[in-house]
C-alpha cells in the first residue's frame, strides 16, 4: 500500500472515530430507541382498542339478534323457522355470518341426523369451521351463576385473514348460534397505523441526526478553533489567542487557554531574553579575551624559546604555562565559533573538494600519517567548505587517536545514494581500535562540555570539539553519528551531501573555529572534547 493510501485510511479511521460522528450516532440511537418504544406502545394500545371495539360491537349485535330471534321461536322449532331467523340476523348492514344449530334428536349431537343446521353463507362459514374448544365451551353448563350458558369467542386466521368466531346457547336445550365476523378492516387500519408509526420513527431518527449535526457543529466549532489555536501555539506562534464569547464552559475553556498562552509567551520571551543575554556574554567575553590572549601567547612563545636556558627548577613551570595558554587560546576560539552557530551567523565558503586529498592534507598537517590508515577513492569530490571540513576531520580523527589505545585509526571514504532525500552523499567513517564508547555515554558524545566522569572534570580538551564538528556537518546539510563496532572500538560516521542545500560565497570570520589545528602541532589539534575528552575511561 502506498503512503497516500495509508494516509487516506488513517484519515478515514479518524473520521469514523470523530466526536461529531459519535455525537450524531448517540443522538440517532437515543431517538431510535425512544421512537420505537413510543411507537410500539402506541401500536399495541391502539391495536387492543380497535380489536376490542370491533369484537364487542359484533358480539353485542350477535347476542342481541340471537336473543330476539330465539324469543319468537316455539319450544321445538322447525328448520325453516331457524333459516328465517338466520336470514333476519344477517340482513341489513351486518358484517358477520351465522350458523344456527337446533339439537333435534334426543341423543343427537350437532351436525348429526335429526339436528337442524342453518348456515347463512356456506361458502364462507360452516359449522365445521368452529373450533372444537369453542363448541365445548358453548355447551358447557355453569352452575355458579344465574345464567348457565355464556357467550364465548375466539380470534382465528382463515386463509391468512383474521376473523372473530363467537357462539352462545340461548336456553337449555334450545338453539345454538355461532357467528363469523371479519377483522380484515381492522387489520388494514392497524397496518396503516404501523406504517405511519414507522415513518414517524424514521423521521424522528433523521430529525435527531440533523439536530445532533447542528448541535455538534455548535459545540465542536469552538473545539476546532481551540485545536487550531493549540496547533499554532505548538508551531511557535505564541501570540495566538481565542475569542472569548459567552459564559458557558467553552468560553471558560477559551479564557483558560488564553491565560495559559499568555503565561507561556511571557516565559518564552523571558527565556529568550536570558538566552540572548547569555550568548552576548559568551561572545563578548570571547572577544574581550582575544586581545590579552594574543599578548600572553606572544610572551609564552618567547618563554618557550628560552626554556632550555632557564633554571631547571623554573623550566617545568614555564612549560606548564605554555601548555595551559595554548589550551585557553583554543577554548576561546571554540567559544567564538559556538556563538556564531548559536547566532546563525556562521557562513560557508564553498569549493569543489577532493575528499581524499583533503583527508591527506588534514593528516599530514598534524603529523598523523603513521597512525592513520586511509582507504579512499581519489576520484570522489564534493562541493564543501574546505576549512570547515578540515575542522570536522581533525576532531573525528584526533578524538579516535586519543581513545584508540595507541593503535592505528582506520579512515574510509565511500559514496552512497540517499533515496529518501533524493541525493548523493559522501560517507567518511573513522574507526579506532579502543574499548568503544559506554552505552550510557553514546547519547551525549556530541553534547557541549559533557564529561563522562564527574571525578575527572579537567582534560586537555574543552568538550566542544565534537559539538563543533556536528554543527559544521549540519551547516553542510549533513550528519555525524557515533556507534560501537561489533568487533570492538568506536566508529564515527560523517555523511555529507555532495551538493549542499544552499551555497554562500562569504564567511563572516574565516579564521574562527579552526580548533587551533595549526600545522606545527601533532597533538590532535582541534580534536579536543571528543567522546568527550579523556575524562572517560575506555
């Protein structure tokens, strides 16, 4: 999957888990549950009312018609009289059909020979369609009431349509009547009611979703403004503020954010002012020290020339003064270079440089030829600042010689293509044969003034060499990394683009930051302060 496809999936997942979607979903679910509950209750209440009303109306009319017809019959009516009674009962606007049964034989039962069965609509309602349980209930005599026979009813489905079947016996031994009333109109009315309630439920859910969307927009718009403001604040735009409107919780959140942003802005301005003052102090101090250091260096040079003619008791002190003066002079130069990096005034003077020739010159100028094994292709060139490249190489090689256990240092050069950045790089590896760098020290090897051992804070270096080398690499658009080789020893890898991201034709101070790597010293020159100094036992 491509990076763009992964980005779309991530954005889609964020949308699916967004607060707006969750708010709309909750509103819709609550509305759905409420609407379904209300609609269900309303449907069942109306269903019961509609069916009960239709049922009671049909049974009441049937009971009254049955009683009126039976009252005019003799004790042993003929079938013709029952047919006339059935016709009268179903005439007019009656919505039911009737079956009348008269038990004519002494031991006969309904439907047997000797009984009289009258069916007003044989195609729609016959005696055999009456459930047996209803027949038994109709003929069951009850002794606990004044009326031994009661009217019974039952709802049934015939060919998928709802009907009401009722039955009653008028008097003991008299005719029995059954009715079949259709409930299809009531079913259609209830279906219409169900559709209406379903549509109302759907409209309620849609309305709640729209209401939730409007509410989410109202609620989340301030949240979005707060998110954008926090993002701008994180980007360093400390003047960002939110508009304070209303007296609700969101307005209180805006006021809290503004107060926090204002406090942060004051603190950052204070820190910036202190940092600027600190940089000015270091820069001013370094510049002020240059004049007396020049004079002191001249005096120490004279004393060094006369050291052989001095009293043997005084000569060691003179040599110590000369050594410490050079160390102090190197420290001042390094501090001035650091201030240029911090102030952003360090410039580069670019030129086409042969890397192998530059390495050879750096090693030869410091008399390291016998201690360094060089493996470099003489055809590799890059557009770099020669002086700053010399500073980087001097620090890395000198640092490796200091901590390499007295054995030779291997320096190799190769070309690599960085596909991620779309450029060609020059890679220089400086590997020593020492004990390596402790794991707890690795993250700090490029820190300024870092001392691996607090018990030995003093060394020949100032702890700035590798830091300055890293800053020079960054100035070229490159990087330096430190690691331990699998077979032992430390490996520093310098990676520089063959064409830096930007070019400058001038340097603000071409004599600064050279780490004191004068060609007349074979002590590692400006390679002080690396890994970091000899304050660490390796």
